[in-house]
């Protein structure tokens, strides 16, 4: 006999939905998803307008005709991260546009108080066909950062396109001139870089070389300081400055470094009229050991006061002037 404590066991069946739960037709009950936006529906008037605008933009791109300028409109800037920079403030933006910095967008705060600077900024941007985007002030605050005073206006500057060091030699050969190159060893101040680029352009140098590491690049600040010279004088980036200098020496370039304790006086520098690379050290430490050992000579600039020193920008300018004077005669 079976015990009275034995309870009937529930029959075990297969796992899954049971009959009547709708499990078999679950997919049919999910629907077709959210309704597309009006502009994403080709038969909707909003979708037809969007398609017409896209066709117009494509036709203008093929024909090379610029799109008609439109008044500033509310548009949220893209939040995607890139290497672009923002130049903010009315004076800084105006100065940058005057020196033809390659801006890709002009951001103007809504209901900005227009003065003479803003009027000139808008005029330059319109003449150069720079897109003008009107944004709300909180958005411009977020783009500029918490410690930046933008005064309701900013421009977007794309990353600088560096040349190859060999391109500078090609530039000198094309001009049928002995190469004159300025190489920077650890310059970290963008204003010094901008001043050196400006001096290089003024005294006929064929370009500037900056190392990839432990050095400032061509930022918006450096471009502004160069007063537009960065548009005329190429800047090359070297993955390894010492190796690049050795390659220049192999091409017949005489490499000299600038240092206050140099054993050659600038006025006594020979071969100044031949292919020459001038290496400028950092603002505080001067030339690094490997770079100094690579140089053919270490040149010093004589100054009257022993307690005074020249910063990198001025030292490069004085040296370039002396080389230009010797080459002229």
C-alpha cells in the first residue's frame, strides 16, 4: 500500500510557454517599432523637402558653386571630439581672422551685442565663406570651458597639417637656394614658436622643424603670433629630431646649435652661405644632450651684459638676421 503522506506529483512537461499564453505568437505582438520621423518618410512633405535640400547640396558640390550664404540660425554644434581648437574673445578672433587663420566655423552667441569688432568679424567670415553658426550662450560656455571668457564669439580652427622634413629641402632646391632650416628642440611656448615662424618667413628660411614629443605644435596661439607667416612657411614634424638632423647632415646640411656657452661666436660662423640648419633649444634647459652632440658646431650670440639672456624667439631671429646678411654679401 502507498503511504498516505505521499502527495500526487505534478507531471513534468517540456519547458516553454504553455497553451493559451500567447507565447507562440510573441513576435507578432511586438509591432513594427516606433513611427519614423516626418523627415525620414519619403512620402511626407518634410521628407520631400529634406531630399530636395540634399540633391541641391550635391549638385552645388559637383559644380563647384558655393552654397548661398544664409543668415545665422540656431544650430547645436557637434559634440564629437577632434583635434580642433577654439579661439575665443572678440579681439583674439578678429586678430586671428585678420591673419587668415584657417577657421572652419564662426560661433556667435544669440542676441550678442554687436560692436565694431563683431561687425568686422562677420564681414571677414562672410567674405571667406566661413560658416556662421548662432548658438545659445550656455552652449558656448560649455564649448569654451569654465575658465574662458568668450565674449559671445569664437572660431573653430582645424588641426595643422605638418610637412615632412624632406619637403623643406625640396622647397630650397625648387627655389635654387641653399637650404636654411630652423629646428626646435623642446620649445613649449606657442608664442615663441609663432615668433620663430614669423622670423623664418622674414629672413628667407625654407621651413621649421618641430619634434613630435616634448614640444609645442602649431596651435591657434602659435598661428596668431606668427601674424599669418604660418600660411607661407611650412612647419615639418620630426618623429625623432636627432635622426632628422643626421639625415640633414647626410644631405650636406651644416647643423649648428644655439647656446649661450657655445664655442663659436655668431659673427665668426663659417658656411653661413651654404645649406644650414639652426637648432634652437628650449626656453629653460637649452639644447638636449643628444641634439648638442649631433650638431656640427655650437654657436653663441654675444651680448653686452653677462647677466642677460635671450629667449628662444629672439635668439632665432638674431641668428636668422645674421645668416641673411651674410648670404646677401
